[in-house]
C-alpha cells in the first residue's frame, strides 16, 4: 500500500522519478539498429532504481497503470522527437497493458501525441501480450484498427508462451512477433525450441509479419537464429536497456 501511494505521488507530483530505458533491436544481417524497446524504471526516493517487475502488476491492480502508461507513451514519443531533431530516426516500441486498451481515451491520447510530436507512420510500435487478444469484446478490435489508422504498428510480445490461436492472430493487425526468451535461451541444441522458432518464422512469413528474437545473450544463440533465418534480435548479446542519451551514442557508433 505504501508503494501504491508512492507511485501515485510520483505520477502526480514528481514524474522525474520515472525514467525510460531503451534496449536496441538489431538486424544481425546488416548490423544496423532497427528500433528500440522502451522499458520503464522508477527511481524510488528510498528504494533506489526499481525494475518494472517490482511495480507494474501493482500499477495494474490499482489502476495507476493508466496514468503510468500515458506517461510512458508521452515520454517515448518526446524522446523519439528529440532523437529525430538530432538526426536519428528510430522506431520505438512501447509495452501496453491490456488495462490501457479498456480505456476509451487511449486512441485520442495517442492521436494527440502523434500530432504533437509529428510521429511518422510505423515509428511507434505498441507491444501487447497474447492475453490482450483473448477478449471477445469487438471494441478491442476497433481500438486496434483506430490506432493503426494513426500509423501505429503492433507487436505480439512473449510470443509462444500464450494460447492464441492462429485464427485469432489473423484477426488482429499485428506486424511483428517477438519470440519469447524462453525459446531462445536453450539454443543451440534444443530441437524442440528450434522447431518452435522455425514454425514461428514460417508462419510469420506466410502472414506477412516480421519476427524479432528476444533475450539473445550468446554468440551461439545469435548464430543459430541467423542460420534459421531469424535476423531481428534483441538481447544482452548486443546491448542492455540503457538511458536515452546512451542509446543515441550506441546507435551512432554502429555502421
Ligand atoms: O525492463 P525489464 O526487462 O525488467 O521489464 C520487465 C517487464 O516489464 C517486461 O515484461 C516488460 O514488458 C514490462 N514493462 C516494462 N516497461 C513497461 C511499460 O512501460 N508498461 C508496461 N505495461 N509494461 C512494461
Ligand atoms: O516486454 P518484455 O517482457 O519482453 O521485456 C523484456 C525484458 O527482458 C526486459 O525486462 C529486459 O530487460 C529483459 N531482457 C532483455 N534482453 C535480455 C537478455 O538478453 N537476457 C535476459 N535475461 N533478459 C533480457
Ligand atoms: Mn516487451
Ligand atoms: Na517479451
């Protein structure tokens, strides 16, 4: 309860306690940075730097995720505009909680950001987990479509760990699948997980989607993924999540 009160205070009175880190996503074929994922951190005045695992579920339970999610979206768009002003055009992915989709004001909020920061189509990707696609509520599909009209793209996070059927996947305008770290960590060597990666790649190709592998930590994983034809990667093998200024320099050093 104290933590909830602290988070409410941070959001209302002192949003400088919140900070976005960015983890680059690379195309391992070209070595280029193709985007980054925004990951929130909370500089708690007493507890120090807190990771989302320590406060996102609390934010979801208490409803504070709506306010927090808005802050994250706004900050990610503002940062992207700062990078653009410095000559760096880089797509940013933002994690969306299913709770945020329930709110009828999500679309107008994002529309406001896209206009204010001149976000070009395809430069803002929203990451959802399979749970967000499970709802039978037709309004959800309307929200997806409205956001897509604004130029947002969608990625399915933690792919492979949920239960979404292919027919359901097809109904949503998803442009990218993020293969969960669980299937990457056992590579090379796990025949089962290689099969999951191959099946995902083949399905994504048929459905016109991109695939990014998450949690790539080792050379062995990197090369195994490349050999299977998965070129988009994110993970400690390349870079950890880092503050915005560091990300700018990280990308500037790449070919
Ligand atoms: O940054 P870290 O690797 O600790 O992130 C852990 C989890 O927290 C990830 O599953 C990620 O999706 C989630 N997360 C990080 N930032 C956000 C955010 O801004 N909003 C939501 N809803 N989840 C986030
Ligand atoms: O949104 P999602 O659940 O996918 O968040 C990604 C999480 O994975 C973040 O907490 C991020 O810090 C973490 N992460 C990113 N790359 C790696 C990696 O190579 N290894 C491990 N163990 N975690 C990673
Ligand atoms: Mn994510
Ligand atoms: Na993930």
